[in-house]
C-alpha cells in the first residue's frame, strides 16, 4: 500500500496509520486467503511485512485460518504486535511503501524451510536433532562449508549421529530432546562458540543466546525440532543481522543501524 506526499507523518497521522494498515491487512487476508475455495479452516498461513523504513521485517507465527476468521486471541496478538512495531518506527513518511506477503502453510513446515537456502535441514528418526544441528554447525564454523567433515555431517551421514551422541556424553546431557536447560549445559561445554536459537513459533525471535564468542552456532527451532542456519540475515531476508541487539538492517555500515545496539521492546 502507498501513501502520497513527502512530509513526515504528523502526530495525528502516526496515531491512525497502524489502524489503517491493520484494516488493509484484514481486507487483504479476507479477499486473498479466506475467500480462496481451496483454503479450509484448518490450513495455516503466515504474514510477512517488509519496508525499507522498518527497523526489521515482521514475520508472524503460524496461525490457522479459523483463528483469523473467529478473531481468536492469536489473531488479536498478531495485530497488536504489528501495531507496536509500526508505532515504534519514527522514520515513516507518507510516501513509504509496504510489501505484504501471506503464505499459505497447509503443507508441513519443513516444506517451507526447504525454500530457505540458509537452512541446514536436520532429518533424523531419533531425539538428537538439537545435538545433530549443533555438531553440524560447529563444523561449519570451524572448517568451512567445503570441508569433507562438514559435508558429511550436513548430508546426515552416520558421523552426525556419532558426534551428536558424543556431544551429549561430553556435556553430561542425557540423550533426548533438548530445551532451554539442556541448551545452557551444552553452551557451557562449547566454550569456543556462541549458541543462538531463533524460534519460528515465537514470531522469529531469538529465544536462546549464549555468551558472546567470535564463532556463532545458529539454530532454527520449528516446533520441537532443530535445524542449522549458516546465514541468519539471509534467513530473515535482510542484508545484515546484529546478534548483539537482535535486529536486522539493510545497510553494510553498522553505524547506521537505528537501534544503536539497544533492543527496543516495542518491536518484539
């Protein structure tokens, strides 16, 4: 959508802009998603909003069509997040443009992750996906993407399972699913690396971040499953991502990064 004129938004315009965008978003979803005869109430969809003026893109959590139709709590929370994000951006002008994408997610989420070249898929039939992702991305950090050790791990060769089990044993973490307590223990063992976990179920937020290190092991958590990620900025669709303040930005000069190293609660 587009607004004419070049002047910065007035106080009144800034107050009504989020509501106008909310109404336009609701119309777009109603017209392009809800009225699609191939869409059923149990289908999932995602909302992505991009603008050069935004401090970071907005990526919604998955939501069922019926939740939006019934204006359930999840739908209300998403609209509140969008309003907070827009209200926190002081650089909007009336001629700014927004790019809105709605993704039907009736297919399994891992099918959507296939579209992201930065995602290193972990395919396993055990409960070691977190450790598998950690050892795979640790190799990526240590030896690079072309080294045979990393290539074998990425392909899910038996070495991946062996190294994952060895990591559990060395860190003193029982083999099985990993939550935040296990991640803290694994982080204490991986002293040369910083573990960073971004959750798709928490509006693409970072839910775990270890002490700062020169090497970052980035994981993507989808539901209860972990995958690796080699370039977090590419996964988020931005040219750069600041691990310290958890913001993405489009310029190569970090001094122009609008949050100046401080996290803005209104954006999350």
